[in-house]
C-alpha cells in the first residue's frame, strides 16, 4: 500500500518583499519627500531669481541689444560703463539722499509711535480698549484709495504739497498691522517686571521706557525693517505729493529714464534699477536674523 505524503502547506505572509518593502520603508518615504521638497524649492528660487538675472543681463547690453527681437540672454560684450552713465546722467545721488531721508525719518518715527501705541493696547487697562483696538484693526480692511483724495485736499489746504511733510506725518499714528504685531509681542512678556517696577514707584511711562522697550528689540527690529522696506519702494505717495524733480526719491527718479515715445534707454534703466535694489537687499540679508526672530517671538503667522 503506497504511502501518501502530504505536500507542505504554503505559507502566506503579508510581509512586503523587494520593491514593496523599499516603498513601505519610512526612511525611504522621508527621503523621497525631502528630495521632492528640495526640487520644488529650487524651481521656486530659480523662478524668483530669473527676473533679477534678466535685469542684470540687460544692464550690461548695448541699447540695440536691449530692444532687439528675439532677445538674447547674455550680452555679446558686457558694457560695464552703463552703470557710470546711469548713475551720472540723472541726479541719482540726490534721489538716493532724498530716499534715505524719507525712509529713515519715517522708520524712526513709526517705530517709536507703534511701540508706544501697542503698549497701551497690550498692558494698560481702560474702558472700551478692546473695541478701540478692533476699530484700529478694521482700518486694515479700508482701501487706501478711499482716503487718497481727502488726505490730498487736507494737505493742500495747509500748504504741505511738494514736501515730505505729507509723507512723514502719518508715521506719528503708526500702522495697524505693526501695532498688532508689537501688541502680540507685549502680551507674551511676563507681568512680573511691571509689578516689581510699580512696587519700586515707577510710573507707566517709565516702565515702558526702561523695561518694555529693552525687552522688545527683536519685535521693534522687525517693525523697523518692514517700515523701511515699504517706504523705500513707495511710489504712489511721492508721485502724489512731490512735484519738484530735485525732491524725487529713487522710486520716482527711475522714471526719468523713460522716454514718452518709445525711446526708453532700457539698458540704463536696468543699470539704475540694479543700483536701487542693492541697499534694501543688503539690509535684509544683514538683518534677516533679527527680522525672523521678531516675527517668530510675536506669535504672528501667515
């Protein structure tokens, strides 16, 4: 009688093997995600830097190369003399001095006023304070075009046109966004310092000046950088209130390279634009640590 032997039972397991095991690896997924994020970030950086690279290339071209079609990516012979011509053909140095005066004056006044106003909203007690703060935030939803004509008429009646007074005067009242930014930082500070100062006989102004301000350097640094950057690039304000060519800031001075009937010297315009973007770029890279720290410690996202 033949002996019947049973075939060994096939074992079925759900354990992945080979490629499936590689795909299921958490380390492989993390690496894949990291590489994908790096590629996307690199493409984004290249997309952002392309206009700057094109501006730099155009600034080194001849006038014919700058307008020829199809355009060329690189100049045949770099024209470094374009920068000398661009910076001397117009009172560029005067425009730069006007810009520094306007931006630095506004930055200092706005930073001090924002710090003072935010302290009242964050640390002092007053009836209706929260409703007043909501009213300040509501001004952020008001388009600037709505108040453009009333402000112009008001400054014209007090004979402030063709001067920097209409541009600098609003700094006394701060900015709603910057007030909110500093207020959030003030609210994160412990109250023990203030209570100790009150016991020692300090008043609220002394507390703000001697205790709160020294602790607020990161937030106020971010406020100063944001204020400088915004007004360095301001075009509408000077265009509206300044009519004297010698009082133009750089934002208006660049328009002097534009001709009314298509005769714009694009190579000189790009050379002057490169020189114009250098100061804020250097400022940002030199102070980005303080800027990022100020934004982070304030708790504001978005």
